[in-house]
C-alpha cells in the first residue's frame, strides 16, 4: 500500500508512526505505539469506503473518501439515503451540501468522527480504561486486530475497536453496555485502502480552492461566535479521568442570547454542559432522553435551563447534571 507523507503538514513525531507498522507487525509488542498508529491512520492514509452506523433502530449508510497530498488532507462524506447530504473538507475548509439548498462554505468544526475516533494523546486513555488486545478478525475483507477499552469504573461504557493490521485504520467500532450488549456501532462494509481513488473533487491548489468559492458563489456557514471564558458555573460530579477541554460562551441557532458550554472528555467519551436563559428556549423539555450511547438530561437551576449531553450511561449523565451549580458572580 502506498502512503503519502506530508512533511510540514503534520507534526514530525506523527510522521514516524506510519511506516513502522507492516502487515507482519505485532502490536502486542508495544500497544501504545499501535494505539498511536490507529489514532493517526485516519489522517495519513488514502482510503475510500462505505460504512454503516447503527444505534437502536436507526441505521445510516455513508460513503467516505479520504486523500492526502502536498496540499494537505481532503475528505468527502456522503449520505447514501434520503435527500442529498454531503460534506467536503480541504484541510480546515468545509463545503456543505444539504438537499437542494445552496452550497455553504466555512471553517472546519473540530470534532472526532469515524474512522478518526481516537485522540492524539493516547496515554491519557489508560487513566480510565484497561486496554487489552483481543482476537484477530476480518472486517470488509481486511485483516484486523481488535482492542478493547474496558472502563475502570461503572460510570462509562466499554468500547471495542477493529483496526486494519497494516495501516492501523479503524475499520469498526462498537460501544458496549455493562452486559456487553452493543448499543452503538460504526463499521465499514466496503473499503479500499490505497491504490487508485477518485480525486476529481480535490482542488489542485489552495488558489483553486479560493477560485471554486468565488465561482460557485459559496456563502459562509453561520459562525458560532465562540468566546472562551470562565463563566462561574461549577460541575462537581464529573467522573474521574474527565478533563475540561474548553469553557466558552457561544451563539447557537434560534437563540438571541449566548449559551455557556463546558466540554469535558476522557479521551474516548465526550461530555458537554450547556447553560442558557430559560426564556431563550422555545419549547423547554425536562428529564432524560437517549439515542444510542448518547444521553441527554435537562433540568432547571435557579431559572436557568441546563442541558447535559454525554456519551455515558444515564446514571453518569444524571450525576453530572445534579452537580451543576453557579459559584461565581451573578449571571449576566
């Protein structure tokens, strides 16, 4: 498999990881190195395939194409069912197509999506999970090593991942409840790694990206108007191993006043706390709702509408929600 290395585009330490793993490599020799290879493979490998997302009764099929070259990283994500849904990314530039709506253009919203689910800071995972190698398997006709992330407490879900034994590219990922039942799954059903992959949608240069923006009359995506701050809100019930990623005030759609958002992560699971004025919420709902591995709990605190969204068991989301309090200056 031919792999393109982007000197000057990705940190130099990352460039050493790919190429260290071959078809006969044994990740058991150093699981930390293998996890790092998995983490960066989604960004450093050329691939194209169809993957299926399943959670509860919901099933979605998407096609993803990923290419790297001297211009950087290019990704195309297409929904294969219903109205047109397509996202094209060139480094941090994003083009979005939704049905017959006008194409929009904006900056990348940073978040991890399949198959790029692992964090760059791999060693932090071992604070909260026991990482073990399991059976070898095949996914989408590719040989795979499997790794299980077993939580060290009952406040988060177990996860299991299947990675291509050569490149480290994630082929399948599942979230498991306390009974080892799958509650959410991503998996490739078809996948080409390397070789000749269609790149007609990839601009030849940065200047061509700008030309496309002008020629297609691309309008800007709405900006979130994010402002980092210390809001004065305290969250005491965060499970051990979760660290605050950012605390910010941002403007959301259909809101006149900004919303406070505090984001936490343990490296695999994400957790967000939103605090906003009750009067800004058109149809406020209270209590617990769920979708797959994501649970949402909404409550009122001193006239504020608090929403906790977490990839955690319901009891953990409830624990976090019950611990939210205001400890600073009066909210403005």
